[in-house]
C-alpha cells in the first residue's frame, strides 16, 4: 500500500541528498553523475518505505528522462554541428573577425549583448550558447579573457534573451502554467530582467576595465590571427550555416529542424572551403570532433572540440539528472516539500519568496527547469489567487526562480550543456551575474509591493494596487 510522502520525511531525504551532492561535487571534486546516482538510491529506498514497487519507480525514471529527449537531441546535434563548423572554418572565421572588432576591455559586455540578441531571435538559450557562444569562447582565448567569465557572460545574455522571446518554450510554459497571456507575461518580466541585465553589464564592464585597464598587448592576438589565416579557410561562405539557423529561428522554426538544416549547409560548404575533403572527413568531424594540430598551443586548445562524442558527458548527465527528477516527482517528494512551504504562507511577500525558494529547490533536487516551472506554478496558483495577485505575478516569479536560476545548477540540463559545449568547469556559475541578482530584485518587489499587480477583479476597488503595507 502506497503512503503519501510527508514534508518532514521529504525534508530529511532532501538534506541527505544535498549532503551527498556537496560531499561528492564540492569536497571530492567529482563529476555530478555518481553523486546524483547515489542520491537516486536514497530516494529509491524512501520510495520502498512509502510502499512503491520498483516497477512504479522505474516508470517514473523513464518518464523523467522523456522530458529531456528534445534537449538531448539538441545537444547531440550541436556537438556534430560544431565539429563540422571547425572543419569548414566557421568557428575560425567568426573568431578571426571577432578578434579584430572586439576590445578586451569591453569584450564581456559585448558578449552579453550579442548572445542576448541571438537568444531573442532564436527563442532558445541552448541554441545561442551552442552557436555564437562557442565562437565567443574562441575570441576569449585570443584576448586572454577568462573562459569561465566569458561563459558566465554568454549564459547571462542567453537567459535574458530567452526570457524575452515569445519563441521560447520555457517562456510560453510559464505563461501557460500561470494561465496568463504570453505577451503580458513578457512585459511583466521586464521589471526583473532589465534591472538584472543592467547590473550584470555594469559588473562585467568594471571587470573588463580593471583587468584590461592598461593598453592591451595585442601581440598574442596578432599571432593567433596570422596562424588562423595561414592554417584555416577564413571565408564569409562559412557563415552561411549560422545565418541559416538564425534565419529559421526568426521564422519560428523549431530548434531541431533548424540545427539539422544548418548542419547540412555546413557540410556542403565544407566542399568549397576545404577542397579535397570528402564525406568521410565530414562524418569523422561530426562524430569525433576536430583535432587541431597547428603547433600554436592556444589555437589547438580552442579548436580541438566538437563532435558527437564530446557531448556524451552532457548527455549522460542529463539522462541521470532527469531520471532522478522523475523519481523525486513520482513518489511525491517535490510536492510534499512545496506543500509544506505553502502551508506556512500568510502574506504576499512570503508567498513570492516561497515560490522562488521552491523553484530553486526543484532545480537543485531534480536538475530540471521544466519541473521548476510546472510544480511551483501548480502548487501556488491558489495562494496567489487568495492574495488577489494577478496570474502574471506568478508567471514572472516561476521564471525568476525556475528558468533564470536553472543555469546555476551544474548538474541541470543547461549546466551540463554549458560545461560540455563551452569546455569550462563548474566555476562558470559564479559569473552568471544575471541569474545571481534576479532573485534579490524579485524579493525587493515582493516585500515592497512595487510592480505587483492585483487580479483584475480587485483592481477597480483599490486606488493603490501596489500597497506595500499588505506585503509585510
């Protein structure tokens, strides 16, 4: 006989899981895979205690993985695409011209803006990170800018653009979960995302000025450009593939067909940019990646990347994390934790703060951004209604706590994607300033009442729809 998971029991299991993750990842510096597997074993034992059978929990594992199939396919496609991009000279061309156009002191700021524009047009943070993000990492190597900082700037821009794009799946999901209009949701998101972006740009600007306050030594950049020009095809033809992907995204094509067509274009342009190449060379680069052997250490490190094989770390992590998340959801741990927090709510401010905490908690425990939107969105809908808060307040909050905080979880889908695609370690999370400051802005609004909108049925009866006194 199955028993409902209790908030107390679920809390103890959560603390044990956090302890396992902290010990394995932070203390022993292990990859997240095994600690998460150990955590899943703990959850399985708790599931047996509640009366679930292995057959029940196996179904939950499979269901959890099924949510990540699109992300796994995108990750695999981007891996093959990057391998061909390096073979045909796309990454080299963008890096070459980027080194000419971008300044070391403003590079991080420019990175945020460029990635944000691409993410808005494509509606996908993953596509922005996996395409223009890879090229910007290449420019960072040439300018001797920290790859971890650059990854933080790339993710900050990608998340910002994703949140303000009506093409984004998570943006549409948040609006649908909270039962509000997508464009009304996006407009309401501006109150948190714009200030967060400004703060992030200021921080990156200061870092750029401080670390490159003197005249930059361009000798290394000049040397890299010379090597690239002599060893690789630098041609505008190589830009056809990324332009096709961006163009299709603007036309609202889905990421998988867009990336697939971009891969075909990249393969065809290889025959032009690399005379003598054959289909076997292209398939080899797509599967195993490109192995640069120019003799220039920085360039070889930069361009030895891509391929389906290089994505297996991220793919395996996504599978394990999503299976774990499916198990957490299936036996009721996530719902019990959120219900326990919800019962303690007595004010608007606490309701929003609890929503943010719940979204973060689901992200930490499951590593799944869709669940971090859906579960709190469903659980807190009645609480927002009881406080006469418009549904767009809920949709904004589950985005602020769910999607925007998701990149800070190294074992989450985006975290695994970033580490695998950009070839950086978990330290990148300390530089995703947009995600780090957003919850504080959301909390400020929560407890002051500023920007909070009352539900439509109560607005006419109040001359002060954002009365801060009712949030304390």
